[in-house]
């Protein structure tokens, strides 16, 4: 006798390709770690990220003779950890 759950077919929906691109304008102090992008996600979600940055600094009296590094890093943090 066949089981009913063996006769059902699995649903495999197509993937959606929503464009989640956006701009983020802000003023930050140097040397800090700041969240500039956050997205809610569900298990199984797939993201492809591409960051671009345009950094402007205030005019100075003399030239800036040091190296300036801007690092954009992506992290995942679960809500259970973030809300503690």
C-alpha cells in the first residue's frame, strides 16, 4: 500500500532576482567600525555583494602625507546575538 506522502511532488520555486542596490550617505570619524549595510535574510537566501566607496575628506592646510586605507568588510550576525 503506497503512502500518500510518497505520491506528492516537491515544489522547487524559481529564484527571484530583486535589485537591492542603494546609496548610503553619511559622515563618520576615522578609525571606527560602522555598520553601513544590513539586510534581513531567511535560511537559504543567497546574496551577491559588490561594494563601492567614494571617500571625501575635509580640506586641510597642508597635504596629507600618510597612507589612507578604507576597508569594507561583510559580516553575518544573527538577531539572537545582535539583540543581547
